[in-house]
């Protein structure tokens, strides 16, 4: 049976057509449904040319799109790459294919520009062919799990954040199923799967990429500030699975592939069956979770509906100290601080710090950590008499590793009820400068007097107070020796005093 196709506006009857290269400079090439056009060589489309492909267009050379807009219309046909050497998809403009079939290519397919596949029912067929992404993006617009097929073919990303991730963006929308993304190297598969059991909102997509690292786990993924742990116990690979355009993300179980060389190469000190996944939450690595299949070289997450950047480490040596929560609350005159960790690595302990202005902190005390542990831990610290310093306190934790590395928690505030007439000093002891804290029920003028330890008057000053809390900056004179002083005054008709120590 013969088919017909239209070249430059002319309808031509033909059997499957074979041509030596194809250069379309502004014309319209129409391939009707069921027709096949085979090009031995390159296909180049430029100067506003289009290919109206409802059939099949095969080529053994490179695909170049040098137009300023869409090159393939309508999106119902298939473009096949069938070369025996490396073939490139490039040009100045990304191409949207309806269906792209590279299974007939013997050599690798190399991307020199971004590529989109499918609008509704188009598919990407890899067969046994490798597609080298070269920091480019393949967008698969067909949300069915069957939209991508392969035998041993792979998408080869393996590029670091500095070079730009090569990735697959799959517009899954509200579909469900097991989505297999055949990432890999030139020699080994590194399959990533998302088994979606509850649909997300329509039009959303998941982006998949992965890359290896040397033994020091550098460079870190984009957005990750530090490894926060011992690289010798961390797998030499990162995975990034990112959702976009979802108002409700799909519920899925992620399974991620790795290679043996990424855990058993010196100086790594990893027991493979203790490998677990950890996710970066924006400031820390979350607790170890999931399971490992050493036979299949895969790690499976326990977390559902959770995406982002993943690493893997030995369960006995997880990456960071993971602070799950930190709270501070008033209890009468005291402040009660509570915090939990999910796991700890070389954790010497926590310095508890306080501030009256949220900017200048001083050390209150120290709570010892648990060294290295994968078990959850709970901590408490009571700041006794904290209300005497003022009605508003700011607290933070300074976590210390055994090697002296320090990280800070978020700041928590505690508000105390307004106290009766009172006087205090902060910091106490102080070297030179300090702040006098006074609480009054009404506005008034107060005479403050300082005496030394044997009762001799050292200084006297009259200060105006407003109703509520007052903070007055003060300084010891150069001639005042170190020692204990008593600061006193009459507020609201009662004598108040406090003890202050000069260092």
C-alpha cells in the first residue's frame, strides 16, 4: 500500500521514502498518518520551517531545531533515531516531540538543548539506548506511568550543581502508579522509582536527578550548606526529587539506586546493610529512615509525601545532630527549656544562651550530649529566677561537636507577667558595662544608690522611670575595684535592692 506526504505544499504519493539528509528552510513538510520518511543523515529545520508529522520520521544523524517556534505540528507522530554512531538533539530552540523513540540507535543520544516529549499520549522509548543529558532537561508531559519505556537504556545525568543538573521532569499530575526513571551511568543502572498510591493535584510534576561524588562527598547539592558529619560513613551519591506546581503533592514511596563502589571504596568505612536514607530539611539532615536492599543496590524511603534532597549514611554514624524541636516557656518566675534530638553524631552537648534584646547573647549553662547515637534523646534546662531579668527573654542553643564545631538553634522567646517593683542587673557578674533592670507600677523618679561590700556609698543618681519595665545602661568607673556591690532604691514606696559583682 502506498502512502502520501506533502513537501513544500505539494502532495506527493510515495511508499516509505528514504532521503540523504533533510534541510527544511522555511517550508512545510507534511507526513501523513501511517506514512514513513527515513533520512540517512541529519534533519535541520530553520527559518520558520515546520514538520507536520502525523506519521514516522526516522533519521540516522543529528536533529537540529534552529527555528524560533514550534517545529513539529500537529503533535501526533513519532521521531525515531536510528543511527549507528552518536546522535545529537540540539539547535537554538528546544524541540517538543509527540513521541520520541531512540530504541533503534546503536550509539548514545546526546542532548545539546532541552527536550519535551508528549502532550497527552506521546511516549519516550529508550530501548537499550543511553541518553546523555549533559545538564539538559527532558520534560515528559504524558502523566501515565507507561509513558517511558526501556530495556537496558538509561538517562545519564551525573552532573554536579555547578555544571547544572541533567534531569527528567515528569508531569504526572493526578495520576497514580509506579513511575520508573531509569537513571544510570554509562556502565550501570541507578534506577529511581516513585510508587504513587494517592494522587496529587493536576498539572504538578516531579523532577528526578542524581549524581556521584568523590569520597569527601563534595560538591554538595544545591541548597545544602554542609555535610555536618563524617564523609567516610556517607555514601558517595546524592539524589534530588523535587515537586513543582502541586497544591497537594502525591503520596509515594521512593526507591533510589546506588553502586557498590560508592560505599566500599576507601576511605569509606560503611557496612552496607546499615545504609539508610536521610533527607535535607533546609537546615539539617533528618533522621535515618527507610531500608536497604544490598542485592538490588537500592534504598527505599519510609517517608511518604516527602521529597527533596537525599543522602545515605551508615545507621551507626548518621550525618548530623538532628534537633527535632526546641521550646521555651514561662513557669512562674522560671523559664523551662525543652528540646529533642532524633539522632546525634559526636555531640559534646548544648550551651544554653539568653538575651534581653535578641541580639546580644550570654551563656547560662551547659547540658551534656550523648556523643553518637541513633536513638531519640530528650533534654531540659531550667533558668531559675529568669523573670527578675525582665518581662521578655530570648533563648537559643549552641550545639557543640567533639571537634569544637558549633551550630545554633532557632531563637525562642519567653514572656513573663509584669512583676512587682524590682531591680536587677544584667549581665551579672559584669566587667565594665551592664544594664540596670527596673520594674515600676507607675511613672516616677527614683534615686539609685550603690554601696560597696563594707557599706560605703560609691555612687548615687536620680533617674526617671516609666510604668512597666525599664532598662538603664550603666558603667563601672575606672577606679572601682572588682568585688561585690549593692544597688538599691525606692520604687512604688518600697525599698528594692540587688547584688552586682564586678569582675
